[in-house]
């Protein structure tokens, strides 16, 4: 329960910074902000604010620092790791009103943006200059660039063009003390330590970002999209490795299994073969000569890999339809089950068949169907475990099954997240991937930039005293119990 004296002082001071309509403090006003896209973990903040200028942000941050009030920054709320879950004793800083594209420089192929700019809006705005912004999460129609910075978002094109961290040149904002800070510059290199990768993916734990400079890329001269169907997931997984081994780096290389295919087809009517065990969507882009050569090479690899059918989109509309099915797969899977739990482990491509087989075994063992739709080219898995949260015990069982999937990812040399972040969802797996020494280094970095631990506290990095408990109890204690233990002593 928030301290009423601090709450009153906070709200009173906020009224001097913001119009009353942008200060939310009643339960009805706060309810829409209780969670991000992962609705398993919920809490109401003490107060939420929607600043409309950088100056207002700075004043709010300084106020929280002075009153020692925890601060959680939120973008569009599409995150999937509970990274933007509010702190009940803190302030929720909602950045959606800072949504201006400040500058587009076609000469340097860069754009300066406020954090509330939607991902898709960037490419829409720069298309007239023959440019685009490469990272394209499935939620790109809604997610914000500020949230992409927090979680180091990826997307369909991350295989060839990289994640957010590879496409951002500079971020500016404020430390928790309210001091201005700029990291990076407008060039492709900068003197001194490269701290951008430290901020991008730090889940709002190190600074409040108010401006981002992104790198833009020329639109490719030609784009072709292949829909390849297989009669087994194993063949599709092997085909992915074979394509990359041939030296072809597609603009996008996505896999969907039969559950995901049927759901997407019901929703988008994309022309997917409903009886296929798996499909690959392969986008080849570049110059006409290179595209032609890579199409031929890819087609031969697919045939040698046991493909059942191959279809190349004939028109721009058909290309868009193929991708519409993939982009809408997550919400479409909602047709199959009242609820689903989305995982985000990343593995070496060579382990795709092994891990997908393991997921199938877990599905039979726990009794929950799984729909697999993911970035196969870079091994970023997104198994969607189907369940009904209204049935007692199902959520706990699903969380336990998801934990085993992440542990398997670590076992084969992968990681517990590819683009969704750690947040609260995966904090119990952090000690399984990192040693105490490494976690201690994480805490050192956090303390250097936020010594009072006010920025998004309790997320991403487990407390050291819990690491051995997590390791010892992971197989015997359900995830929610571990999470409750962590939050109770954080």
C-alpha cells in the first residue's frame, strides 16, 4: 500500500507541472495501465502521468528523485515480459504523448524521434525518401520506438538487418537525478566507450529516454517472397540451416507450425496450406541480379530439404498477404484457446529440430497444445502455449512448462530472450544463465546510474541472495512462488 503522505505530496507537486487531465490517480483511471501485453502480472501504480514535453519529463523525474518515489517508464504497453508492470508505490511515466518525428535527414539517412513514435510510422514517414527503418516487431503497428529501445526489439527483418541496437545511433534523456544525458552520436562510430548497447535493452532501468536517432536504410530494388510448405517440422527446421549454410541471408526467414498456420489462415486468408506441418516464409531482397541468383539457390536448397510445395508471390498484394498472415499470427492464435503464454527463447539454428521436438514432448507431457510461430533465421523461438486461465492450476502448470523451454534454450547454447526482454517473467531464469559474478556486475552498472534503485526496480536483474534459491528451487517450486518470494524482499 502506497504511503498516503508521499502520494499526497507527489500528486500536489505534479499539479504544478501538468494539467490535471494528464495526472491519473483514481482506480478507474489507472486500471488500463496495470500491465503490459503479458497480463499475468498486474499492479496499479500510485499515480500515472502523461507528459507532453521533454521539460515536463525532466521535472517529473527530478520530483520522483527528490521524494524517492520509484519510476516506471511505459510506452505503448505492447511488451511481453511484464517489463512495464507498474510499481504500487511508484509513478508510471507514460510516454505516448511524446510522439513527434523531429527530423528526417535523407542525406545522412537518419531520423530523430520522440519515444512515443510508433515503429511503423517511421517507415511510413521516410518511404517518400526511398528509405525504411529495419526493425519491425509483429506489434509494429502499435509499439513505440521508446519501448523498442527498452527491450531491444527485433522483428521479421532482424536476421539480415539486425535488432534495435544495430539501428540506433543516439539516445538522449535524463538520469534518475534529472540530469540530461546523451549517449552515442549521429555518426557510425564514436570516441570513447560505446555505451549504446548498455542502454538499449536495459528495460528502462538506467535512464529515461526522450529522444532517439535511428539509422535508415535504402528500400531494396526488388523484393520476392517465398512460401514453402513441409510435411514435418524437422524438415522445415533443417531447411532453415541449409539456406543459411548456402550463403543466402534472407531479409526475413519465418517459420509457423500447423496450429499457427490454421489460426493465421482463419484470420487473414493468406493462402497458407492448412494441411502443412510447417511453412517457411522467406523474403529475398536486394538488386535484381542478386535476388534472381538467391531465388534459384534457395529453391534448390528447399527441394533438397524435402519441401512439399513452393509458391513465389506474384504481386505486391500477394506479398503483403503472405506477411499479413505472419504478422497477425499472435492475435489469431487467440482463436484456438481462451489464453496463451508466449515464450521468447533464442537458440543456435542447428538446434531448431531438437528444441522443437522437446517442446512437442513437453506439450504431450503437460497436456497443453503449442502453436509455434517465430523468427527461424536467427533461432528466436516464440512457442505459444495454449491454456485456459479460468481453469484452476493451468496457469501455474503453463509457467512451469515455459520455464523448462527456457532452460532447454540455455542448455543448447542459447539465451532466455531474443526480443521480449526479461522483465519479471524471466527473472527466475537469469541465475540459470548468468553466474553470481556476472549478476553482481549488472548490479554495479545499475548502481552507477541509479544508486537509489528507483528506475523500474525489481525487474530484469535478480537479487544476489535469491540466485542460489532460484537455482535450487527451480525444479520444485512453481514460477509464481519464486516471483512472489523475489518481490516480497526486493
